[in-house]
C-alpha cells in the first residue's frame, strides 16, 4: 500500500544535539528531556487574525455584513477562496472594488504564501517549499498515485510546525530545530498549493510533514475543519499523525473525528523507544496503548501504528514478536504500517535490507496483525522529512532572510 512518502518518515528521528536550544517559551536539552506541553508551544505561535483563508462560510458572511455588505458577498468570498483559489483580494473581480478596498483597508489578506522552491522526483512526487510571511520556510509534499482505472489519488503531506522540537533520532526536521507553530491558514494553504501544482484535487491529507501536530492541536483541528467543510476533503481521507504528546490523544478522541490517528511507535518496548524517540521518556508505552485503545473505542477508527524500520536497531524478528505481543495485549483496532528508513545525511541509521522488511512483516502477519509496507516515494527529492527545508534555511529560528529570492524549480532524475 502506498500511503505517504517516506519523505514523511515522520516521527522517526533522534540525532542528539550537543547543545541546548532555547526557543520562545521552553527549552530542549540534549538530555532528551523535552517538556511536552501543547499549551506552551501553542503560546509560542504568533496569531494573525485578519486572514481570510481558514474562515468558514458563516464567518465570511458575518465579515461581509460587518463591512456593510449583504450576506451573499460572504458566500462569494468563500467561493473565491476555496473553489477559485484566488490569492489576492484585488483579484476578487466579482466583488465590488469598494468592498475589496474596504477589506484591504481593514488589514485583511487572503493568506497564501509564494512557492520558494519546487522539486519534482522521477516518480512524480513533488515537494514544495513555501515562504511564509515572516520568511520562514515550510515543506509540503504532493504524492500522486494512479489506479488501474486511470484516475489519480493525490495525497498532500502537510506540515504543522516550522521545524519540530521533538528531535526524533532519524528525522531531518528534528535536526533542523524548531521555530513556531503554523497558523490554520498556513496548514490549509499547503493543500491548495499542491492542488495548484498538480492542477488536480487533493484526495487525501496526512499530517506527517514537519512538526508534531499534537503540539499545535488547536490550529490542526481548525485546519481539519476547513479542509473537510470548505475544501471538501472527506474526514476519512485525513490522517493525523503523532509521535506522542501526553494527554492529547484523549483530547483528539473527544472530537470524534472520522479521521485516522497514525501513532509513530517505532519500537515494541519502552526502553528501545526511548533511544529512538527522546520524547518517549514523558509518555510511557502503556499509557500510549491505553490512549490509542480509547481513541478506537471513541471513534471506531482503527489506529495505524507507524513503525520506521532501522537496520539492526528495531528490525529484528524478536522486535516483530514483541510488537505482536504488545498489540494483542491491547486488543483489536490496530494496523501496522512499516516504513523502511529513508537515509538522511548525517544519520547513523541505515535502511534495512528488503528481506529483513519482508521477514518482519511476515512475522506480524503470522500472528494475525494487519500490516502493510509503505512504498518509498520521492527519495530523490530530498524527501526525508525536513531535508529540503534544511538545505535552504539552516536555522528556522532566524527571520532575517528577506534577501532570499525564489529559487528555480528543479527536476530530479533517478
Ligand atoms: S517531525 Fe518532529 S515528531 Fe515528527 S519525526 Fe521529526 S522530530 Fe519527530
């Protein structure tokens, strides 16, 4: 099964930093102790309320009325934003000039960002770097998959933060540091940018790009609402991924979304998991499994456990057997997604041999565990999570990149 790109070997990282990094309201230390508080990170994001993208139809209608227009002008705004995907207020040519001027005069903007760089892999996967209003760069990936009937499934893998504070040991994003949370429109616009690039509707969205979605849950849920109701992507076509932040899976389950939770497990034991995912120290495996079970019971949606296979680290037969035992202990409603590691520069980890991957999958299947192996997509497009962004913006903490100009698009041949 092809799901997201291994670009999105989201939640598989852990390169130890030799220094402490302080950002906004909290500190990450090289000890592997990451203060996991979604609220502390949420406070770190700046809020820009006068952005149209992300607003619902009723909110847009209210805005129109507030600016002295009739209700239906709000509906027109909705159509222009989400159907026509117009990027500038002055290009809303169906609207009276006076209304456009009033919107701009009151400080409103659409909220679309320019594409700074486009990289196309030989398999058709496209990675975009978007340059945000504060000059920070984020990655988003479009993954096209054709079916036998000739139609195309287009998956957008979206980022939820600029960088990531969690530093999973195998992840390029984690190596690049953390800057801030994304706002809801900065998540939604990634999907629209992928649609524009492919001239095709996005059919699936996975929150598996840069960042830990559960550390930005408010904006992620707002973007989820917008993608579902305004951009018209079915809830079942949306997957929210996490490496695990205490108390957030319960919060997510309470919304009873019909979306898949993809939990990045990567190890069958607490001890091994802590060596791969530093933040695991704050969230014991038993608590994770209990929360995932509750998620299934609350939503009836099967939880997908993501498992990045790292050669010689967590890909042995004994690990598969331990994983099967763990899942059986916690009942039904699970699926395991195996992700052969996508090597990144500077990482000590290796990609496992194909035979090891198949043996791991076979061991799980023999114990009646649902399993699939994620196909590698876009490996030639700096595909590992955060890799492309890191090439162009070494420190996401810096903002003085005004001089950076859009870069030429590139095609990457295998
Ligand atoms: S983006 Fe963050 S949570 Fe996801 S793998 Fe990378 S470091 Fe871990």
